[in-house]
């Protein structure tokens, strides 16, 4: 790793040396102009305030695959330029949430399970079989999952967050919105920049970039490299091990991106981008936030599950002090992510329009495991090796042709994606799994603890010898291939100079094939013994058999079930779905645009990539024998659709210094794909209907050449819309604890962001810039089952940065703080494995926490 990092750094310097002589010869070469946002862009230093403050109609976006003023696009878009991204410390999509009202980004056991939500709607990333409701597109290339799009974004020109269904133009899924990221292209004038950052928690890192022409004024290149490291936020009690790492949630990654831009004529442009990122981090751990509320005779009364862990000589933490960030795990966790890709885009002015082609191949792999009981007791774990890994290999091709014919702006195109998903999952039991269950059942059944209860008898004389050997458990392999074909068109008819109609249509064919192969280390012997006892009792003592059946769900957990010995399950599904949009826009005058729109969004169905069992005799179960539970053969779930209606305005006020946009929306989701973690497995359920309604408002104020403000507010009331029967089904399938009209999880009612930048000249040669940004979220439940213990109260996260340097921007020194107020908040709370006794409403809860306050300094230089 060190050798590669050193080589890349040397390559960046070499590229700069080679490019420097050419820059003097190519002063007259055409330089592609970056799209500017509300604040003049700069990289590597602080610039003096410009002579004029600029106007908001200079903010250009590509929300319709064309460059248009933000104020002419009838879509809710939050546009953020590179200077604001730099000032606010945005390096990945999780950081982006502080600048975008209505956007919430969370991650759980590893950052490959990152999930973005817009207006309260997103897709939990822990099940890779689920596609994302919020699409991520980087330089025109669709990323198959939010976690696949997570990483250092590098030198970003701008980011556009589009709200509402965007699948017509932006590829697959995207029923809730799109995060459209555009990195800076190579330039035909030589330039180089670098930054070095240090901070608390031992943070150290830096980035370097060089750009310029190569040999000729027709070819330009850029090379970006970043390397960042930081100690962990959490102190970990490892107990007896074998874990040795006593810190967690550290940072250790590097990324490199090289680009070529070839412009042989004014009518043709080719851009090639290749990138590679590598992470090797100890991440991510959870802490206990609620103890078990059940009485446990003989084990100290209340908090039975916690006392069971203590009885084994373990510790799972103090639920009263989760933000002390003391965590407990005897098994190692970690994430090793390798993300590589290459794309080629050409734009060719041919005939009356422009032909665009984007070809891309990406290979992303995440290897991650963790201590599944998050305690120092050795109960169960996922090994942090290839037996727990996800890999996406994706080839995508998009072709489109756009032009203008009279009053019609037209765009037609085709899209193809071939995605190969390789998912390995292994859940193993530790040496104390059998004693833990013995303590549990003996305390509940006999009123006294007995660590040998399962081996010596379950109060029935016929039941003995139930033992789960250490290291036994599941070994599953999922191989899914997803081929997607689509034809689309997006056309705008300018009926008059003031009135226009936009119509977009897309027809998508999605073809998925899944091969699942499951096996068990130990052949499920513990469950097999319980099943054998059940068979004996059922013929001799049906009442006793019924008692055993009541606990057999725990003794025969999916990853311990012999029903999965040499189990092979092949499934296919195909969907042919039309979707599209219609928008009517009326420009009342130069200052005001009014619009109304309808959009139909579509997200493909798929397969649950986890073991899901059912009771023998239930439709869809594998053939059963004496076993109480058996595999479900059909793990598929249906497509998700969204009918979205919006009425909005875009106002440009006060001599074009103020942008004030507001939109009222109503969205109806059908077949909403809910992914719930039960404490044992992930269960995907298609919820019949979810309603999301509210208002989005964004503003930009260019008050003066020295002061600008950007922000917005989102009110999103996103709720389930169920009848009594649908509610009962959802409760039975997932353990859902809410009502038929409860707000969905991770859906704050109110969300507001505000960022202000002030620049002031210091003497004749220097300038200082201050930026403060903040994000408010009202309270919401972080658990998909809506357990009240998983509720997160409203909170504010703020960032701040002060920069000082010469007016020419050659260098700057900065001090900064993220989560300036040191706000404590949970990202996601969940049911702790095996410690939810007897129901998840009263069992142990763990949570993945938000990052604490970090602060430090950055030195930037630019040539």
C-alpha cells in the first residue's frame, strides 16, 4: 500500500513537470469553462471578493441532461458548487447532507451499507439485493448502490441533488431522487494544487492534483491523489478476544483519479476517467442504548439479557452512557473496500444535434465482518474475511442524441447495464452460544439459571444433547446477475415564449437471475437434535411438543438450520415497466417561473439475500419433515413505484441577487420496499402504500461581493397508509410496532440547512473567509420496526471554517471544526442479536452513532 501511494505521488509530480513547458505554448488554446455556482470557485487558496457579487441566474445545472440555468428547470434541485463544498468540508455523500434539506445519509456495520434518503424515502443498504431509491450518478455513470457510491469524491466541480423520481433520465431506480456528482475536467492551462490536513483523533491526510495540456493543445490531463488517516472514535473492551484492536471507526484510505480530455475539433470531445480507491479500516461498531426490561429470576431481576452476558463473564456496556463511546466486542470487525472503474464519454456534434455516449465498467468489493452480539461474551459473529463480502461488477452503456428542431428540444436514448453481484455471508456461533441460550431458557422456564440446560434436558425427559459447537453456523453464497435494458426520451415543446411542456418516457426491462447455495458448518447438529426431540415428543406428548416448538424458533435459527444443508435455490424474475414524467412550465416574467409536474418512478424488484424461514406447511416453504421450520423458496419481492405530483415556483428577486424556490409535493409509493433487521436476519417486505407530502424550499442570497448565504427547508410528512389487514401482515412479517399511519423510519418531519460565507480584505494583499453551515433535523425513529426505544430527538449539526491567505489564492491556512457543537445523535438503532427477550419491544438495543466533534487545520497551496 505504501509503495503504491508513493508511486502515485511521484507520478503526480512528474505529470506536472511534463505539462509545465506546454502551458506556455498553449495560452490561446480553448479552455473548457467549469460551470459556476452561487459563489466564485477556487481551489487551493482564498481569493479576494470579486468586483461584483454575481447573479443567481448564473447557477447552471444539468438536471435534464442539458446545461440550463437552475431557474429555468422545473425540478427541485439543490445545487452546490466546489467552493461551498470545500468550505463545508464535504468529501463524500454523507458530508453532503449538511448542505441539503431533506437529505439524510446513514451507515451501519460498514460504510458499504451507506443509505441516502430524500424526503424520508431511501433503501437500507444492509441487503445488497435491494437497489437504491436515491440514485447516485458520478460523471454520468450510475452507481448500483449508495454504498458503492460512497468514497472520497476528489476535485468536484459541483453536486446537484434532485428530489422526486428521476429515473427517466438518470438510469435505474431513483424513485426518491438523484445525487448527481460532476468532477472537475482537465484544463488546458497548467495548474497544480495540494492540501495537507491535521486534526484531533490523530487525523492526518492530504491531496494533490495536477492538470494541464500534454504535448498538444488538443489533449489535456489531470491526476488527483488523496491519502487520509485518522484514529478511531471508540474505545473497545475486547474481553478475552481474539480481537486485539482497542479502537474502532478509524480512517485509512487512499484514492486516485486520472482523466484525459481530447478535443480534436470544436465538434468532438472525448473524456476518459479512471479511478481506484482502497480502504482498510476497523469499522464500524455499535454501542448499547437500552437494556433488557425483562425480569430474570435468579439473575438479579430486571435486565435479563444484560445479566446473561455478565453471567458468562462478559460486558455489553452501559446504556446510560452510550456517548462515552466505550464499545464492547471480543471479535474483530473491519472493512476492506476496493473500488475501481473506467469510463469514456464522447460528445459529437453531428447533424442537427449532439450524440453522447457513456461507456463504463466498475468493480467494487467490500469485505467486512463484525461481532454480531456487540459484547465481550462469545455468542455469535461474522468473520471479517471473504466469507462475508459483497462484490459488484457492472458494465453500463448509455447513448443519447439531443438537439433542437424549431420549438422542440428533443432527447432520445438507450441504456444498458449488466450487473454481476457476488455476495458471501457467514454467521458463526462462539464458544458461549450454547451456555447463553441455556441460561436464557432455564431462567425463563425453570426460574433459575443453568448454563448446561440445553445439554442436560429442557424439562422434558426426551430432550437432551442440544449443543452448538463453537465455529458452527452458516456459509452462504449468492450469485445474482441483473441485465437492464431501457429506451427513453425527454422532450420539451416551447408552446410560446412563456409556456413550455416537457414530456419524458422510459421503458425498462429488468431481468434478474439468482443462484443461492447454502451450507452449514456442523450440519446444523444443534438444531437437528432439537428437531429430533420434537419428532419424538409429537408422537408421545403433543402438549410437550408444543412447548418445544415455541422455543425451537431460537434453537433452529436460520443460520443454524439443517434445512440449509447443501441447499440450492435458483430464482428468476423479469419486469417490463413504463415510467415517465410530464411538466408544464410558465414564465410569468423574467423574475418568476411557475410549474406543475407529474412523474412516475420505478424501482426494480429483487431477491432477499438472506436466510428466511417459515413454518412447515406454509405456502412457499421448502418440503419439510420433522423440522419445525424450513427455508422459504421464493425470496423475491416486487417492484416499487412512485406517483409524484408537484406544484412549484422559481423566483429570482432583488436585481437577481436572491433565488427563492418553493415546491409543494405529494407522492404515493406502492410496493414500498422495507428492509427490517429482526435481530437475526434481514427481512424484505413490500409495504402496500406509503404517502409522502410536504414542501421543499431553497434560497440563495448573494448579498454583496463579500457575503453570500445558501439554505433551505423541507417539510416531509412520510407515512404508511395501511388498512387493518395490511397492518397485521406487516406486524407478523417484520415485528413492526407502529400503527397503520405511522411515519416511516428515518423520516424527519422538518429538515433545514443554512450556510453563510463572509470574505473580508486584510490589508492590501490578504483576505480572510469565514464559513458556517448548519443542518437541523426534527425527531424521527431510526428503526424500521418503529420501536419507541429507537427514537432520535431533533438535533443540529454545524460545521465552521476560517481561511486566511493572499488575494491571488496561491495559498491559504485554515482552521475548521465539524460537528462544532459536539451534537450526540444516533444514525441507526437496531435489535441486538439474541438479546431481545422475549420481544424486540423490551429487549436490548444497540445503535450506530453519529461522528463526534472533530477539528483541525488545513494548509492549501496552488500553482
